[in-house]
């Protein structure tokens, strides 16, 4: 496609920025901010350019991974304004999965073809300081080939603090215990003023950067994320992406970038109207622009831009795959975070459904591992091929977050209540 001829019909400032990006030149924060002002013809032109850059970098393949989320506890000492997943240790809906239950779920995921388990959870006040390491060691003992994509920068900081050791030492222990990569979550927007409003007391920008850079230096790769569509402005998003780009230039440790639209429905800060001007997530135009601008800004740095089908749904995800994205994410099996926030798109998607959605937009489905190594390439001749996960008649067999909070044997036991009862009995 000869996009250059369309540049002459658009806004000269935007056309110049896009021409520069097509020539592999890095666009500035100011440039990217200008792109957010695009209207009508220029809006579509940005999408076309992002798609061309995607095609140049990674071709027409759309990747996905078969994985399972295991959020082993929802009990958390933090009370972030956007989180509907966590529970205070005094609440009745708190749960905590013992290691033998975690391993049971890992083995089940492996049986159904998963190559990755994503381990993230709340910050429990009573958690054993070696819990993260013990989980990893148990997983690797049970299924040595299972890729552990585990523990957010928030959790890593929490673990290091509880062990009274440096982030470097704690990450070194996790790597030795079996962590393969870490999720670059708990990033939200990398602006301290905004973080202090939407998640006071959460990991600071400085500490998030420290955890990520340290992990990369230790050879532990990570994803990179950004939550948008709440109280931030376009310039905040652009600065966030520029920060990710700068880190990637230094470490080459990011595997992908994942823009995550704010799910507002059950988010406390939206339900309670905590912040003036808070938005109910981004609208369609804003979502598309954010994906395209991410691709354009990260052109020479991060090859993979991932859609979040859990947040956007399948139709919107297909659109985003024509606006610069190239990765469909994972099957997830037990997604809980977005679901509790009010997402309407489910906790699991089957590999066949992913492939059908990819073929529907005339692209090539590719099953990958966490590090984007190709495991299987599919063409339409193989459309009848089934994975083990496709053979599951009832996906509810894997359970759900809401069911998990009601299972008595996994109920979180508040040690403070136990101690108080002991004192009462003695008195």
C-alpha cells in the first residue's frame, strides 16, 4: 500500500510525524501528543501507518499463548481505587489457595496444553515470606517445563521488604526458584501524582522502574503494561510509553507492550465518584488511537503489541489487530482481575476460537510460548485441528473467581481473629 500519497491530503503536522515514523525515525513526546488530536481522515491515516509498521516488523502472523492465570489469594493490604478483585483480611470473601491446590491447577493446565502459568495475587499480611519461592519450586518440581510468568513488581517489592533484602537479591532467589519471566503489571500510569490519587501507597514509579530494570539485568524478561481511560490525560499516556521505550533501549528486556483500558463498572474510585472528571474507560476512537500510537512510538523498540480481549471483547480486539497490534494474548483460563472489575467477556477463550477470529481478518494464527518462540503455525487447511482445551465441553469446569470465594476449605483464615479468640478464652 502506498500510504505516502494519502499524506498530502491530511494535516501537514500529522503527515510529517507519520512520514518520519515510516522512515524508522523515533517520534517525540510532543509528536505523539499531536497524533492524539487527529480527526477524520488523519485518524484513519494513523491506523494505516500503525498497521504498515506492524506488517513490516512482524508480518501477518497473529500470535497467542495457551496459559492459565492462578491468583492464589485475593486478600490484600492495599486498597487501590481501580481494583475490585482484592479483599481486606477481615472480609468474608477472602480466599487463599494452599500450594497443593496451586499445583493441582498447574497440572490441569499442563494437561490441557498450557505452556505458561501466570501467578499473581493480593498482598496478604500473613503470607509466609518464602511463599513466592516455595510456589515456584513446587511448580518446577511438578512440571519442570512449565513457564512461570510470575509476580508483579508490586509483589516483588513486597516480598523483598518482608524478607528484609534488596530487590536484586529477592529477584535472584525467585530466578533460582524457577521464575522465568515477570508480568510488567502494577504500572498503571507511570506518573507519581496520578498514582497517589488512584492507588495511594502502591509501589512508586521509582520502585517500579527499579524492579523492572533489575529483573532485566538478571536476565528475567517482562511484559510492559499501561492502564488508561481513567483520570490521566493523553500526555500522561505518551510519557508513560516514552518511559517504556527508554527502558527498552537500555535493557532490551520487554517482550511486549499491553495497553489496558480501564474497566470502570465495579472499580471503587468510579462507583464512588472519588475523582473529578474520572472517565468510564476510553471510547472506541481513543482505544484505537492508543494502540496505534503505541505501535508508532515503539516502532524500533518492542515488536509485540498485545490486545486484551478480556477488556475489549472479541470484535474490538479484531479491530485493534488492524491498528498496529499483533498478539491476541492468551487463553487465560481463570482470568479474575478484569472479571471482578466488571468485564463482560469471560474468563477463558478456546484456541480454536482464537484461530477462527484471526482467520476472519485474513491473518495467520501462530501459537507461541511466553518468549514469542513459535510453537505451531496454522493455515485454514488445519481448521479442523483441535487442542485439548478445545475438547472441553463445559469451560465452567475450571471454576471462577466468584465460586472460589465461596469454597470453605479455601477461606482465608484471619490470624488476628484467632489470636483475639485465644486471648478471650484465656480471660
